[in-house]
């Protein structure tokens, strides 16, 4: 079984989060995306401390799909420098991890 990653990504609002989540799952780049609204993020950007409301995406994917997932997020994300952090999943319910791996398989090529 392919190793599984949990990818963290913040976005500015719930509508953006919903759009990204649906796209990632439809394109098989993620098996599941949880949306966690109501975050407040503090960070330094271009020399100034910022405080912004954000929504967190918790994205479950196979490690083999990470590069494609990251590229797609970069293309669709509204931030100049989006937070995209992948953490390896070291343990979990085997059937769930297998489901993540299966759901993120690249779709078969259309023979026609």
C-alpha cells in the first residue's frame, strides 16, 4: 500500500475551501478533505505581522499524488504563497488508509 499523507492548507474563506475541496476530490488528488472554519492566523508577511480569519483544509492523499496535489493547489489558490504542508500518516485504521490509497489512484486512461 502507498504511504498516506495529511496535507494542511489554509485559505481565506469557506467558499474558497469548498471549491478547492470539491476539485481535489473530483480530480482524485484527495480521498477526503475536511474543512475547519473559524481559524485566526498570525504570521509575518513582507515585514509586517498579520492577523487573518482563515479556513483550514485537512487533505488526505497518497504520497504518490502529493506532487500533483501541490501543483493543483498552487494553480487554484488565491494566496501568493499558500501554506501547503504534508505530514506522513504513521498509523491508522488499515481499511481507511487503503481506502485513501484506492480513491487517489490516477484515473485509468480512456482507450478511445
